[in-house]
């Protein structure tokens, strides 16, 4: 009742983060394309969807920033989303510890956040 009175809405938030990329790659593998199809099915016309790209800390920071943006844009395009829904974090906000190869592997990812108002 408070949300309705104050103009708030319930929403569901789905977060996807298993879209992984090869080293220095921004193309979607067949496995990633299947995951993108699953995510696309969860997006409605009322959904607010953001795509955020990341990299590991290998290489130059400015290059990694551009690579993370390319990764996010590739996923946004595959989801049929506008370019404005994609952004890159580069290596600035690592999702995983980069001292181990596994952490660097999992850092080469894109997160998709789908917020959908509930009726």
C-alpha cells in the first residue's frame, strides 16, 4: 500500500553474468548466443535492461576500457537493445581476483541486468 501511495512499483530484477569471452575477444561464442537467447526471452517492452562489460587486468587500461565496451555492445546488439543500454567498466571494477588465471577468465564477462515492473 505504501508503494502505491508513494508512486513506487514492485519489480523483478534478473542478473546474468555467465557470458564469458576469450582473451582479447568481443565476439559471442555459440554457447554465449544460446545464453543471449534465454535472456532475450526474459526482456519485455516494459523492461529496463543494462549491459555492462568487464575485462581482466591484463594489458593497457585504456585498451581494456574499449574492449569492455565492445563486449557490452556485442551483447546489447544480440539482445536487440539500443547502444545506450551498453557500457564498459574495463578493469576498474574487477568482479574476481585477478591474481589467479581463473579469476582473470571470469573477469572477461558481461553482466546483463533486466529490471521489469510487476503488475
